[in-house]
C-alpha cells in the first residue's frame, strides 16, 4: 500500500494499539507459482512480537504456506467517509471540496510456523482465549482431546510492519478541526474512532 510521510504512525505503540483493538484480518499466503494467492479472513491475537491463530485443517492456506511460509496479515479499520463539503472551511466553496476516506491499516509480514503438536495447539488456544475472553471460565483447551486434531495452530513472528493512518495530516489545522467536529456530530459507525485518530494528530504537531 502507498504510505505517504504524513500518514505514518506516530510511533510503534499506535499501530500496536490499532491491531490489538481490531483483531480480525485477512491472512494472505502467496504460495509458489500460483495465479491467485490464498486469502483467509481470521481472528488472531497480537502477542508481543508474534501473531498467533488457529485454522481448520482442511483450510486451503496450509498448502500455500508449505510452498512458501512467508505470509502477510492485513488489518484495516476505523474508517470513516469524509464528504466533499466537509473539506471546505471559511469562504471556500463546499462544492469544490475533495472527498476522502479516513482509515487505519497495518500489514504484518512474517515467516509462518505451523503448529501440529496437540500440546502446542492447546497453548495457542490458551493465548487466544486469554486475550479474547479473559473474564470467562473455560476448560483448558487440552481437555478437548481429539478435537484438537481438527485444527492447526499458526505462529507468525513479526519480521516487518507497514502501517498507515490516513487522517488528514496533510492539511492544515483549520481543515482538520472542521472534519473532526463533523465526525463527532455525525456519530456514524467508525466516526468516533476516526475522530480519536485525528485528535492524536492535532496534538502531535502542537496544534
């Protein structure tokens, strides 16, 4: 994806917080000599410097990973459409405003490690349960016994992260504040989270 200088994350903590809060993405495995890569929507957990998840054994991504273990996990969210008239302030003609979409995205690349040992699969599940439902009591995954053979675990040590936070950092303070106010007033899906990303950018440059 194209990442301009003004769309880069403020720091590592920003992309980590975004990925943690949006723990559902698309796992992409290109395989080798394939016309089309395998793309799998999946829940995952970002745990320190690796991503962990599990998938059913019949999933077609396993063959692609066997061919080439380098994978990409793509996460996008916190998006909000910004109408053209929102981009005009003062005496600017609202009909000449340029619409856009605010959004955050992260692409995590790593060499996948397939987990087949039942005890290790159970550990992957413990890590997921501990992150996704820490307040709920559940039996230890190892007690599912034979059912563990129906899935495989996957660990992806993070080799590279490309992150983008497209929230108007390329325009001046007046235009950013105008969009911020309208996002809060509209209150649609994604507007509040987009406004928070925009707020951080207002603070980052001293505005």
